[in-house]
């Protein structure tokens, strides 16, 4: 399985977003992670399809992984797909038909993923295992960047890896050079980092450090 580092744009300086997207694209990371928040599913608002479209125009070859922290992600699939989303991640706790929403995401030729909040048991994922391209195990309560990694969430990564040796398993929240190693040991192969990477003067060096700690 491929080890992937994703840079979370939520931690970028929004005053010069295009430059920040270019900086992430040049860092050696595999993808840009775009956190969409609706102020309902989580108590925060971030951005919508226009920022995904900006990323697509500024760095067309930099993969766009879109994390929808929305109560009704099913109502916004087409705008995000049109904007250039390549993977769409929906929460299993969302208020919509999850099977149908995954079917529509993949029907548009995109990858589909399910996200689990820290308090959501891994069993909730089981009905969808045949229908997803990756699973995202949150390692913070979604809504804000810069929070502390919840190591207890890694028991879910271990269990999921035991059940699904070939599945792409991502962790998101509080990931840095130390916590990424713990997540990799538990079985994760995709790592989202926001504040840790955007906070560095040399993002490429930090991506390399992160990668060296999580390579199998
Ligand atoms: C949290 C978001 C994360 C966040 C990670 O709600 O889903 O993607 O940006 O930020 P850091 O890496 O700063 O914890
Ligand atoms: Zn995220």
C-alpha cells in the first residue's frame, strides 16, 4: 500500500491562499486535503467549492482530497465534483443515505471514503467496506485545526487494519512527526497534517521527516 502525506489547507494563511496551495504542491506531499465545514455538523465554517476550484486552477496536478464535515453532504456532491474534487470523504454520522451517497460519488468517477468521528465505533464502517476507496479515522474531534492527537483512536486503526489488510486507512487531526509514527504502527498509511506542515518555514523538509517516520 502506498504511503501518502496530505497537507490540510485549513492551516494555510488565507490572505495568500494561492501561494499556500503552490507551497503545498511543491512540498513533495501526495495531496491537498480540503476541510469543508457547515457550522452544523461541526461548530465551525470553513469554505466551499470555490476553494476547491482555486486549488484545481493553481495546482491542477496536486490531488484534491475533499473532507466534507457536513450534515447533508449528499446535497453538495455535484458542486464539489464540478470544482475538481477527486476524492470525496463523507462522515458515517451524516444525516443522509450513506450507501446512496457513496454510490453517487463513485458514479461520478471520484473516489469515495467514509470518515469516523473519535467516538464512533469501527463497526459502523462494516456495512460500507465493499463500497469505499479509503477510510478516515479522525484523531481529533472535527471542527478545528491545531488540536491534540487522541491516541485512543488508534485502536480503531489497528482493528480496521486487521480486518482489511489492503484498505487505505487515513488519520486526520493532531498529526506531527511523533504522532504519525504511532498511527503508522497502528496500521495507517495516509496521514493528513495541517498546522504541523503549514507552520514550517521549509514544508518540503517537514514532509520528508514525516515520511521517513511512517515508511513501512
Ligand atoms: C479537523 C480537520 C483536519 C484539520 C487537521 O476538523 O478535519 O483536517 O485541518 O489539522 P491539524 O493537522 O492542525 O490537526
Ligand atoms: Zn480533515
